[in-house]
C-alpha cells in the first residue's frame, strides 16, 4: 500500500478532491487505493476535508429563478434530487427568498413550463442583442441574464 500512496502528491490529489461532483469512493478508485487510505493521505498532505452535505444539482441562481417563477415544489424536489419538500423550503430560507403567498396552492407552474419560459427569455435576450449589433451598437444582452 505504501508504494501506491507515495506517488500521490498534493498537486495531483487537490484538483480531484475539490470537485465535489466526484464521489470520494470514485476518487479512491481512480487512485487505486481504499477510501480510508484516501482520507489518511489527504490529511497527511494537508488538504482540508470536503464540506459536509448534499452537492446541489443546480446553482443558486437556477433555484432562485425557479422559485420566483412559481415552479411546483414537488417537481423542484425531484429536479434537485432532494427527498423531502422541506429541503426546498430550507434552501429558500437560506437564500432569503420570500415564501409563496397564502392561497397560491394549485397556481404553480410545471418544470416544463419553466424551461419554456427560460428558452423564451434567452431567445429574447439574444434577439435583442442581435438587433443592437445590426444597428451598429454594443451588445448588452448578457448584462441581465
């Protein structure tokens, strides 16, 4: 085991380690070592442990846009890979987003409708930028997206 870990340096491990999208077991498999050995080697090299908790499947900006657009909470649970609706509400609180208004139940939009709105928003922004460029102006369409 010593031979396998001696070739692992902070320069080789750190870039893989910070990518939380790669599970710890997969990092260990990539290096040809056990997961416990990986933990020991990381510590020996002075690399900080990974942050605890679930890795978000989408950015906070995406979550914010989905929440404010009124996407159905159950569909958001499935999209983000959560197990409970409460996780959506906790993330909303953490991001400082307003709760949905009372009596808004049944007035949400589907994830498909949200995607259609996003496509329309991007197309509109892109078309606006093309019109500006065609008139000889500066493209500022990406300023608000």
